[in-house]
């Protein structure tokens, strides 16, 4: 691959890292943020739930508004606004101002994840499309491994404001780098709201969205409460919980590698295996927790499957959508994914609130079975015609 392809791809990968680090970061800073504004942790937690809600609701409208924009200007503008909003977060003098700045970040998140994958495959030649998508997923995995822990460490020693300031600096750095290396890309044409009904008649795309919603919801029933599960059901101490979650994220890198090496050889089988693996991991979580350290290899296996799923679905969204509709189709996918996060977290919360934290894996697994059945009977059967 020529450096003219590598450099913009690396810039997009780094941007994926900082966007996802920014999304995860408040989770580890809630106590300090709440104390700064004399609020409860539950109240400060609105920073997380409102963020996900904004991404879900704004992904499609913002992408429709921006669909006629020059791709280079859109990417650079999104990064610049992202960095400025992070700066506002670092200097917020009230909780309301902090919330507004996080809403601004969520809007840039909605646009970035609508264009990141389509742009990644546009800047490289066709033979490197799988590699490009896997690198974008790698940026996400590294954020899970190092981004949130690093943000928490900065917050502990220098205060939560400095954490946001560091992310702002990283955003300005990504903007400056991509300003010099990202090429001008032709826009295949704007996408209007009148064309949306036609896009939504695409049976492959609709089945992909339905499959994603089912499997993501099943996953987040459990993952949203994995920390208390590991502490209460598996009896792990704080250090071992952190190490387990780090292992989970690190193994996601291997899931990205598997996609790049294996997907194009057996795409239908690859998707089916991922769905089975994610669902099996959910059912095995409680039995593994009863045997303590068996949770470690299971979480490693789970992390591989989840990252492989994420990068596969991003790639297939681009594959099944018409050319100029790819960013809009990806925006809808991002909204569907965040709906799955919200639905799964809500169901998982109901299970955990009723004193059945050890049951979250089974609850997620039951929904996962529906996802697997849909995958085998509908989604991958429709996809066969495309391969």
C-alpha cells in the first residue's frame, strides 16, 4: 500500500480511537464530575445516557444535511468541532454547560461514525478494503483497552477537566494531521430525504439492521453490567476486574485481524459463526463465573467475537447500500446500534435491579438465540445472492 493510502487511513484510525475514548471516558470520571457540581452520581450519569440518545436520534438527520458536503471538508470540520467541544467540556463552569458541550461532541460522533468506514474504503485500493475496515475497528478496540483507563488515570492525578483537555489536544492533532494528508474525494452526489424510502426498500439492508438490533441488544444486556457481574458473581477484586476488561478489549484486536484474513474467503459462514459465538459466550458467562478464572478465557473469546461482528457489519452496510447512499446507510446503522445499546442496557438494568445479576448472561443469551435464528433463516440467506 502506498503512503498516500496509509497516511489518511492511519489518521482515520487515530480519530476512531479518540472518538471512542471520548465516549467511554465519562464512565470512569462520574464520581469526580458529580462532586465538582454537587450532584449525585446518578444525575451525572445523564452525561452518558443523553450522549447515546443524541447519537441515536441525530445520526440520520445530520448525515442527510451533510450528504452533499465535500468529504474532506466534512471530516475536517467534524474533527475541529469535536476538539472545540472537548475544550468547552474542560472549561465548563456549570453542569448544564458540560451537558451542552457533550451534546455537541455527540453530534460530531454521529457524523464521524457515519463517514469513517465509507471514507476508509475510499482512500485505499479495493484489495485493501478489508484491512481498512479492520483498522477502523482497531482504533475502537484500542480505545477500550487504553483510552478509558488512561482517561481515568489523568482524571485521578490531574482532575477530570485535564482529561477532557487532553482529548481536545488529540482532536486538534488529528485535525492538523489529516489537513495535510487527507485527499480530496469526489462526492457521488447528495442524498435527499425523498430518496430515503427507496433506500429502506433494500431488503438486505433492512435485514442487516434487524439482525444488528437483536444481537447488539442481547450483547448490551450483559456488557452494560459486566463490571458488577465480575465483582459479585465471579468474586473478582477491583484489580482483576480491570485486568479482565483490558483482556477483553485487547483480544478484540485479534477479532479485527480475523476479519481481515478470513471474511472474504467464507463471508456467510463467518457471519454465522460470529452470531453463534457471541450468543454462546452469553450463556456460558454464569457457569464460567462459578469456576472463577474460567471467566478470563471466556471474556477473551467474547471480545474477539464482538469486534469481528462490529467490523463485519460496518463493512456489509457499505456493501449492500447503493454507492452515494453509503454514508446515510451507515448513519442509520449507527442509530440502530445505539438503540440496541439503550434497549440492552435497559433490559439488563431490570434484571440486575431485581437482584439477579448472575442471570444477565442468560437474559442476553435468550435474545441472542432470536438473533441467531434471524441470521440463519433471513439475513445470510438474503446475502448469499451478493457473494
